[in-house]
DNA sequence: TTGTATGCGTTATCAC
DNA sequence: GTGATAACGCATACAA
C-alpha cells in the first residue's frame, strides 16, 4: 500500500520511506501493472481514437493535435483505423470499450446504431470530429462540408467559370456532402451538368487526380472550364495533367482543391483550395474530453459542446 | 466460466448453452473487461509502437504497414510519439511495459541505457525499424542511411556536379548518418566544402527547404551547383526557389531529395530522390513480432531477424 | 503515517 | 460439458 502511494505520488508518506521505496523501485526495475490498476480503480487514462484512414495526410494533423494534448497529461491513445467502414468502426468501438477508456474521439457521424447504443450505454464522453453532425452522440467539433462545397462552387462562379466539374475519390460521407453543397449552388445557378462529375471509390492520389481529369475531359469532350477537386492531391494531379495538355491554368481552366496542404502554396500556379484547421480540431477535441473527465463530479453532466470550426477559401493563382 | 469459454470461442461447450449465452451477451450489451483478462492471463494482444514524429509523412506509411498486419490479427497498437527524444522514448517504453505488451516496435537505435535494460528485462520481443542498427536489442529491419547518403553523393558526382551542398532539417540520428555517408564520398573525391552544408534543428517543410536554400546560396555566394536534401519536402522548396531565381534545374543546378513521396514524380522537372520501402518495413516488423509471439513455446527463442531493406535511387529530371 | 482486509472481472486448474 | 475456487496486482476504505 505504501508502495502504491509512492508510485502515485500521494501525500502523507514519510520522506525517508518514500525515498527507500523509490530506490527499491529503480533497483528492481519495478514497473506498475496497469491492468491491475485499471481493474481496481477503473481509471484507465486511455483515450480511444477512431480515424478512417492513415494514408490521408489530413489525419496526421488531427492526430498530432490529439497527441499533443493527451500525452503531456499522461493519457494514452488507442488508435484505430476504420478504413471508412462503419462495421470496422463498430468492432473497434467494442474493443476500445473493453479497455474502460475515459474518452472517445471518433470521426464523423456515420456510426452504426449498435455503435451509438454501446457508446451511450458506456457513459464514456465522446467527441465527434471533422464534420458538423446533425445529431451528435455527445460533443462535436468540425465544419459543414456541404457549406464548404457550396462556397467553392460560388467561388468558381464568381471567377466566371461556367462549365464547372467535380473530381472526387474515395467518396466517403464527407466528400459526398461537399459534392452535394457544390451541386446545390451550381444547380441554383443553372449550370450543373452531372456529366462533369467524375468520381471513383478508390483512394485518392496525385496519380488518381491526373487519371480522373483525363476521364473528365474525355466524357465532356473538353467542354469544361474548371474543376473542384475533393482534395489537394487530386488537384495536384489535375494541375500536372493540364500542363501536359497545354491547358493554361487559370485562364483556360480553373482548379480548386481542398485541405490546403503545404504543397498547395508551392505549385505553379499556386493552388486555390480550402483551408480547415485540422490540428485545432484534434487538440480541441482532446481538451473537451478532459473537461468532461474532470467535471464528472458535477452531476456527471459537463454540458455538451458544439463547435463549428468553419473553413477558409484560399484563393490563389489556379483560379482567375 | 462458461461465459468465458463462449466469449473466447473455446470448444467443449454445449451448443444450446453457447447460444443462450450469446443471446444474453447481445441483450445485455455485455463487453468483456480487457484489464481483468490481461491481469488473469497476462496476454494483452497489445503492440507498443514508438515513432519519433507524427508530422513526418514517412511514418504514415510505416504505421499503415503495422496496422494492416496487427488489426486483422486482432492485435491493438499503442502508439507513442517520442518527438525524437530518447528521454520521451524511455518514458513511453516504461508506460507501455506496464500494459504487458506482447511486442514492441521502436524507431532507430538511440535508446537510453535504461530503456534498453527495461526492454531486455521484460523479455518482450522488439523490432527496431527504419535504420540498420549496429547493435540491435533484438530484431532489426531497416537500411543503412550512411550508404544511402553516400549513394546520393556518388550519383551527383557521376552527373558531373562538382560543388555539391547538403540541406538538412531536424538533424536526427538518421539524417546525420545520411550526411556522414554523403560527406565521406565527397571527401574521398576531394570536393567536400563544409560551407555547403546547411542545416537546422527545426522541423522540415517545403518552406524550410526554400529558406535553407537561400541561406546556402548566400553563404556560398552562389558557388554551388547541386544539393542533396535530406528529404523531399525540403527538395520541393529548393526546386520552387530555383524557379524564382531562374536557376535552370538540372542544367545549372542539380537537386536530389530523399524518401520518394508521390509528389516527387509530379514536379517540373520531376525530382530525383531515394526510394525506401516504408510500408514494407512496418508490415514486416509486425510479421516478425508475430512469429516471435507464436514461437514462444520453442525455448522462447525464435531467433532474431536482421533485414536490410536497402534503398533505390530514383533518377529523374532534377539531376542531369 | 502506515498497514490490513477486500474486491475489481477475468482465466487456470481441477472437481464433478 | 460444467462449475467451484483461487489467483492476477493493484486501489479503496478503514483500522491501527
């Protein structure tokens, strides 16, 4: 018991004894058994994090935000890759819940009904990130992908492009919502042509962007003067392909990407895109969780938090 | 006990009872407590992973490789970011060891003496990745950064560049070893000038590459005709800066990067760089661990594995 | 300030 | 094929 008190830095231990214990600990190389500790105290210092992809750079920044807050507070992160699959997500949630996590960070709002039920039943605080959820389980931090897609469409219209296409890969829920917002604006402006929407369920990449662009040009027989790419990787591929085709960007052809990766500012012409504060989403999600965890005394109801992180149009040279 | 047998899919349970138990489990939303299981069985299905950075794209691919093998086998990953600090790494190792992990994957060979002792004392199998270690704790998969740096220097010499510089950021152990290999070749060829070695301890980025390049040109007063960048991000920045300065790449100035990120093939001119199989390092490390874990019966000594994954020079248009 | 009894939810072992 | 019992290593509550 005295050892336990020393290990956990409890007050009320004689300093001589404390030092003796510490000496013994280092001498023996004693490492406390976390499982036993969790079992006895049901405090795990564990945060479960679910993201849909490890290859997408976007989640790097989010993860950094999460880790930068969690680790200094001595919390550990159990990270799962759901591969954009609600089924895998449900499985991961079940696994994590078995470890008595103190908080959960999950991406988006496409959980299965069972997953939602499990989470609610567990009483573990959750933050849904990366998207503005209509019906959040608990707290939510993100932005409206619909609005972002709409804003890009409006931007391209404002720059007097008229035959605007869309190139998308993976086509997960958030990408689809960007497309929906995009379509709604074009439709209202009476210049939506679905032939100009070219997508693939495959993962996105620069190469894929180039390939989809060729498809777009083939399908529309070149009758297209701008494109919104669902992310910057694709846009980079499109830009590369335009150069090969000797299509002048932005005069003959406008390009807008999404995410504002660092490289976007360094292409020639520099890429117009949409900036979203990924790191901030991760770090804030973690901060929200900590508030909940520390407020469990107050009727266990530190109120839910809903944050719209918005987005910013980065108008560079790839649009007129 | 019967429930435990059902949960763990043990044979020798009456099917009627098994089904009843399963029904009860779903009805109650019962989730087994992993801490208790680990405590009782000392089998955690946990793999500790230590990487030095989450922002470096390089580790994305490694992590994907690890997760792609670990998760389907029902193993979980406890991921720690050591921020290139052996002290943080030691702390993380201590924390992980407290969870009774079944395996460890750690980056490089710069562990503290205490960390090495703890790991060995724990008897947990370890794989050190990303580098060819002289004195590995256990198994090792990676490549020689010294050789890679040397190969780049030789390449640039072969392309008849003579005033070759080096641009490096972060300057972690592996980067330093690349620089050492690079220097050794230039030195042997009698054309090493340390004025042309420009580095910073700060993290690397495209912007940083551009900035270091300006420094290089200022320090050498333009007396430099090629540069090896310790990673592709920096190289991208250098390339961008060359264009601004109207320096013809590769005729007037040669550039070679490192890592072969996808974008390297899409710049203009396309970037010469060094390709290393990151995903493979991650997945193989995990596979090695599994072999050890499953072979614990055989005198607990599934022999150590040492794999040199090598590297490949990608000679593109940014070098003559 | 220190120590003792008890229980956390599983699994290993051995009876039945 | 099923169940009783005793750990696993720690923390809570309380006694000394």
